[in-house]
C-alpha cells in the first residue's frame, strides 16, 4: 500500500523534513537538492529526487513565496485574443517568463474597462510580482495603474501604453509608422487619403492619427475632417467607418485609405467589395500590424509589420529586470518595424 493511502484515507502531504528523516540527511540538504542548488553531491541529489518521486512530494509554493516575499508569477492583461497579434505577443511573453523561472497568469478584458479593473484586482490578490498590461480601448482613467505602482507592484505596458506615470512602456513608434505608410501612399500619387482611426484616448490611436496628419502636412496636403472616421481596432468598426466614407459623392470619396490596424482594414475591405469597387484600382487601402490574414486577402494587404513576438518578449524581460531590481522603471523601449508592400496599395 502506498504512503498516501491507508485504510481508504488520504495521508497528510509529505514534507521536505519527512524526506530528510527517511534518508538520514538534513532538511537543508533536501531543500538544496530539490531546488538545484550547489554543495550537494550527485549521489545524494539523486537519492533525494528519487524519494521525492516515490513519496509524491510537491513543493509548498505558498511557504516559499512567504519566505522569499515573491510568488515568481507575472500577471498579463490583454484587451483581446481573437486576432493574431496578441496570441503572438503572449508567445513572446511566455518564452521570456518561463526561461527566467517565473509563471504566467493570463487575463483578457474583451476591451472592457470594468473587466480590466477586475483583472488587475484579481491578479494583485494573487500577489503577482508584476503586471504586463495592454490597455482596453475604453480606458480613460489611469488612477488604478498609478495606485498599483504606488503599492509597489511594477507595471510594464506594451503596445497600448500609458506614459508619464512611472511605468516602462514597450511599443513601436506609432506616429512614425503611420507617417511612413501614409507617405508611401502620397509618393505613389494618391491625393485624397482617408484615415480609419483608433480611439484618441488609446496611445496607438493618438500616435497613428498624429503620424497621418504629419505626413499630409509634410506634403502640403490639407487635412479633410470628413475623411477621418473613428473605426476602433476591429473588423466591425472598420466596416462601419468605411460605409460612412462610401456615402460621400464620387468626387469627395477617398482614393486611398490608411487604417489604424489590419483588422479595421479587413472590415473596410469588406465594405468596399460589397459596393462592387475594386482594390486598389478604385480605392487603395493599407493597414498596420501584418496580421496573419494580410497576405491571404484577395488583394494582399500592404501594412507595417509589427513584430508581436519581440514586443511580448521585450516587455516580459523589462518587467523581470525591474522585479529583480536590475533596472529602474519608467523606460521607453521602441521595437523596430518594417513596411511590407503588397497589392492593396497599387504600388507593386
């Protein structure tokens, strides 16, 4: 009969001290062997690990976290996981977190500010060592982030960031990227360029709008308010925003569209096609992200490749550096991008 069961009853959880007593060694030796520490000879280590397997020993992480004042867990808050960008970010986070000996608790807010607040409170109650956050598009109040930082929990924002509150931010240069892709369209002869914009309260919406306007100003092109329509970051919003643009008369209608991201561009493409207009002959369109679907579209989408994996990995590494006090918070880390030209812009 196993050590765990006697007369149908489950025995108490075996401890490191009990293993030490069975092997005739000190509890400190057992602890060192189980945690891979030096100063334990090979034969003793093998005996301890064999006994741990035999008696079903599992480490007491609660006791360990109390002793170290660390749980070795990191909380992640993402606004959604339905598109390819955030799953790829999470893959980068996972690789960095696990290679550093930490564990991950993942939450998704479905773009809802209340769910985001609940997620942060839940993760804090689990005493995570730090938080990785990409904000929901409905967030306007940053006081919860500021209070979390005041309580000593480091935050690193990624992609959708909150600046100037003492947290490290990992992102692309949204303003420069949108300016670059807008200038790409201007350089190929488009003169009536619309922008499907993100919410101005979200960093990427604000930055990409500034980049779009900057590119027009550089080429002495007027900003036409009727050609700027807020779409948000999803297909449905892109579809509705493009429908508004298509209600303009043929003379006022844009000949090109710069979407805030690829999902908004996909929604716009659907609207354009439903109106039996051709891409790029009637209306050219570009996005930003390089979603997995971008090169599979009927007119493959020109876009800015946003290196999602590298953003996640960089954000996780930055947070771990701050948890382990190897770096100070408040840094601004920019990940490089590249323009990927395909058929949708009419420039190939």
